[in-house]
C-alpha cells in the first residue's frame, strides 16, 4: 500500500496563539511539510485547489512544480484539480511540466470540487456542473493519448489537429478521479478504467464500500481485465500518544468543520462526535502510531485499497505537530503497514 499526505494549505486562526498566518508563511510551512514527507519515505504528497481565504493553494501545479525541485522520491499530485472550471489543455500542460521537473513523479487527481467558488470566478454556470466535468475529463484523457488532437465540445473552442506540449515522461500521465459519496462518480471512474480516490471525512467508513463495488463492476463491464486501484483519503493526526493527538486535533478540526458547517447547514461538531470519529470504526485517523496502524489495516479489510492519504493540517495545527505527525507516519506507521500487508492478501472472489 502506498501511504502519503494531502493538504489544502489550510490557513485559519492558530488556536494556540490566536494568530492568523500570512499566506507567505503558510506556503513556506507547506514546502517544509512536503520536503519532510519525502525525507521520511512517504509515497505521495498531494495538494488541493481552493479559491478561498482559508486556503493558500489555488494553483496546485505551481506548488507541485516548486516541490518537484526540492524533493527526490515522493510522488506529487493534485487533490484535487477542479477540472470542471479549468481548461484541460492547460491542466495537461502544467502537470506534464511538473512531470518533467520531478523526473516522472507527477499525477493528476481530478474532481468536481466540494466548493463552488471557482465556477463564478472563471465564468461557468453551476447548472452545467455535471456536463462540464464529463466533457473536460473526456478531453483530458484524449490529451494523454495523442500529441496532436482534433476535438470539439460544448464548453471549449474546438481543437483541429493541434499539438499540445510538453509531453510528460510518464506514458500515460496518471489520472485519478476523486469522489465523495456519489455513485455516478464511482461508475464513471470504473467505466473509464481510472483509479478512484474516496474521500471519507465523516460517518462510518464501511458505508462507502458500495462505491468500491460500483467502481469494480463498472470496470469489469467496460472490459478491463484488472480493476483500477483505489485510495482512501481521510483526516488525521499522528502523535506520540493518543491523548496528545486528541488534544491537538480536536480544537483545529472543530474550528474548520464548524466553519464549513455554518456555510452548509451542519450542526457544530461535539466532543462526543469527535471521540467516535477517532475510534476504530470512525472516519478520522487521530491517535498514536499503533492506533493509526490498526485503523489503516482495519479499513484495508473493508476496501483492499492500494493507497491511503491523510490530511493532517485540518484547520491550523502547530507546525511542530504537523511535522511530528509526518515523521511518525513515514518512519513508524508506513513501515508497519507495509510489513503487515507483505503477506499476500486473498483476492476477492478467490478461495
């Protein structure tokens, strides 16, 4: 299993100091986080696109380009590019450039986006939410296959035997689809033979198992001989003790989730809800290294997933907390998970 981190470059009030970090300082810290993740042997670091004051990453490819020249081994991905409000040609060109800068370590994770600020910002109509994503994904996948392309659609000027450059090192450049809880998204990913990332940030994770089944069945129906990989993406903090992890995570998680909840009509997060979320069957990976190891392995019995990504900086956590969490994830958690899964796992459907 690949294990890594994703971040949106969260920028909220630090609960310890009461201070709001400058965008420059938050970006500097983000670069430190990516460099450390590379040094401790994690497999992936991904950054997500937002256009809000509480996140500093609005241009994932720019951040990943900077990370590419400061790292050596770690794979670099978006999480996600909001493809519906972007131009697939520019997305492909940007990530092909990251691939060249990194020596073949770039990936694109695309999604429709859980926030909608990018649609009016770039002049798109939310009534076209689904159609935009479907059409632009079609173009992005064709750009991976063809150096020169002829294509037409509803939302973008046509391309007539035009070349798109530069070409990446990886052939093809990996593209993942990120999904929340929408069955149609899982079916789309499977039908296209694309790997799928499932974001689980609340509730009982086993309730998302049906997305895995839909994805696999769609891939089989489309004629793919192997089912594409899946990733579980979740919130978490790893600390030396479970109490330390809880005490650091709860105020920051509550601040961020309550802030988003006020926009979407969610009730405030209670301590009891958070306590359940960090239990074995809950959604959040908050605890000591051993607790996080047990939870990753527990969820592997449900999903048999090939990748796990943790969002550590949910809300503003002390920088030392984030760095220690990355260190423990890379030096303690990941090796233990790899060792536990080294024994061949039974393939679904086989005796």
